[in-house]
């Protein structure tokens, strides 16, 4: 949850470990909001869709907690199979994900579990930004 926001802060010349008096990790997006709302921390980073869900559910006092920045869009969550998986099985799995239709109640139930409206096909090039961020954070060599 912190990798990409940290990366974009670094691009803006802000190194979190020196810019802020302390950097901590709540362990969960909803916990981050709770910490900010309770005044335990001054600011936090969380997934925008989690934020929207918490606001819609009335779990955030938007008089106490405000969004002041949003990272640029980037490819994020993906489903991956191992390269040695039988190609026919990999194709069936891919087809099943791509066929999920939010208009069908059983499909919508699956999509809701992932907070997704649909799945789209992707490719490794779409994750170069995350790789760059991980290298900048010394998580990859």
C-alpha cells in the first residue's frame, strides 16, 4: 500500500523518511483511516477504492479526514499463473475471469469480493511502473 505513493512522493522530491517526523504502517487501509480520524497520525496512504467504500458506508468523518493528494493512475492488482501451467488450463482460467459479468448476480458476487467491476487482459509491460518503484525502494535488485 505504500510502494507507489512513496515512489510518486520521491518523484516530487519528498523522501518520506526525512520529510515526515516518523513513518509507520497500520497494516490495513481501514486502520490507516481510523488512525488519521483518531489523530494518532497526521496523514495516511490508502487505496482509493477502499477510501470510497469507507466513505459510502459512513465509516469516515469527512470533516476530520480529507483527501489532499492522489497518485497518478497505474496498473495494479493482477492474477497470475505459473509459466509451466498447462496452456489449455491457463486459457480456461483467463477466459473465466474475462467472462465475469456484473449483470449476473453470481458473477457480481465474485467481482464484489475483489472490489472489481470487471477483469481486463493485461501484459507484463503494464507493470513496469511498479517494477521501477520497487527498484527505487531497493526491493528489487
